[in-house]
């Protein structure tokens, strides 16, 4: 009997240790599940059952029991009845995870948007795209190349695909449940949108990218050397862990914090600026806080991305969600239809020009596509690059907005191409090189 007692004691110890190690993860899991469910239904216009079956069926997250309450416009999730989290809707600001800082019925500001109908064909306006046949396009080859993104749906998991050439819509396709008006979560594509706001401010002469970041807490230590340029290039030297398979700086920020702009700000320097490149969602949210500081009032901050950029180009489906303190979560929570993500790509292909107005300078495009030191040619300034040849059969001047699970806006200036792809799988499961090289060949 002694050996049985020892085995039972050992099993008990293992269970206690496992529970102790994994209990904090449950908070993150239920936070992710409830936030994703509520946003996907209320912003993305999806059905709760489809979200549970497809989007939330990923390791660990699929442990959550997630429900959506249509009447109260909120979602809840727990893991085996433990650590229930709740995500609620706030008009104009999207969905937010509730924590102890949340006060039911508290008043909040929301962006004041100007939605107008531009009587031009898409993408420059809201009329249907021109039905144009271009002699340099091999349409059969284009169709074949585009179809590759949908050929193995269980692997590539593509949901939407859009291809534009010289401002002409050549191809678009949507799986069931999605169409040209369905908002899609861009995840880290939102970083590029947030960065573009700084491009607009720079064009307006309101910021100097080489000036020290205006962070009072850094004034008395080595962090005073960090500039806006360093932050935009993810080369500040600040400590940060961007791991999603465990409790890390990024998961704690996204699913526990009320003020996401403060997390990176509090981190110590582990290297002088430019010595290392370290991808950091905390850095983008810090920039969101700097944007709020630069614009003066909270209302001006909430209005700026829409008034100066998003609604200017007619991307009226776009919504950037905010944290509990009313800061845009520029790292992760931007939603837009595939066509409106395409408008942003076209704006960059136009080098900042939109219907006769220059929203950011042409030189801004050169800036964000200049490879950042130590990034091995894959990163510029909040945009991803192909200058190092990651996609070997695609032009090296490709740059892109990239998001978790394979959200992409690809811009290829040498081919006048914009390609938008959304889905639930990324490289290498989703064959970026194969898709883009096929599209380029169809134009050549």
C-alpha cells in the first residue's frame, strides 16, 4: 500500500504544480476568447457559432467556453468555469475587455466621423469599379494564380483576396460569410495604420522624427536618447517579449492592462538605440499614447486617424478599437473591409496622394521602406519588406502590412500592384511567394 500512497502523492504534486503554472494562463485564454468573440460579432458581423468553430479552435483558446449575449451586446468566456472574462461594446470605440477599472455606465468620448459618398469608381470613390480590360494582363493566368489562395482551404485558410493593378480592380473573391463590405480584423496591420498617422503629422510639419520621444519618465536616464524614428523602426533597445505561446509582455498588455500605452514606456533599456531590432506591439501602443499627447485633447486624438486619413480615403468601414482608457490599440485592433484595406494599399501605391490631396509626403514612402538595421532586410518603419528576398520570386521592392494569421496588404510599386489577403493561416501554410509570383507573371 505504501507504493500506492506514494504514487497518489506524486500525482497530486504534479496536478498542483501544473495547476499553479497554468492557472494564470486561463485569464489570458478567457480574455482572448471573450474579446475576439464580441469583436467578431459586433464589429465583424459574424455568427457566434462560426467564430467558435473556426476562429477560436486554436490550441489553448479552444479550452474556453465562450458565449455571446445579443441583448446585452457582450461576450463572456471561462475555462472549466474558472476566471471568467467579459468583453463589452462601446459605441465608436469597438469592444473592450472588462477588468476592475471598468465602471458600468461610465461616459466616454467617441470619434466624430464624417462619412461621405465619393462619386468616383473604387478604389478612389464609392461607385462600382470600372470594368476595364487591360491588354497587358493575361486574365486566365491571373485567375489561375489567384485561385491558388483558395485551392487547399483546410491548409491556406484564405477568406478574402483582392488584386488591384494601376488602381483597377482585377480580382476579388470571398468565402461564405464574407463579402466586399465585411470588416476583417487586421491584427498587426493596424501598426501600419498607426504609423501612417505619424506620416501625416510629419507632412503637416507637426513632428520631427529625429527628436527625442516626448516621454518625461525617460529624461533622466539613457532612454532620453530614444527618438520617434527609433520607435517606428522597433530599434529603441527597450526590453520587450513578443511571445504568444506563453504569458509575456504582449499577452499581458492585450488581455490584462487598462492603459496599453504605458506598458512599453515602463520598460528598461537593454541596449542603446539602433543596436538591436526587436519587434514590439508595446512600442506601437506607446506611439499611440505619444500621438494622443501630441494632439492635445482626447477628442482631437480620437478624431485624428479618421479625419486626417481613414475617412479621407473613404475607408468608412474601418474601426480602430480602444483600450479602457480610450487609447487606440494601434498594435492589434484595426478592422476594415477587404476593399478598405485595399484603399490603404492604393494610397501607398499613390505615394500619399488621394484625389488631388497629398495626405503624407512622397518621401514618407521612402522612409518606411528603408530597411532597418539588424532586421535582415525584412522590416522598415512599421512595414514589412522583401528587400532581403524572403519571397524569392517576387520583386524586391514589395512592402506590406502584415497581421497575425495571415492578414496582408502587399504593395509592389514596380508592378503597380496592391494585393489584399485575409484568412486564418500565414506563411508558410499560406504560400505568399506562389500567389504573388503568379500574379506578377500574369502582368508581365
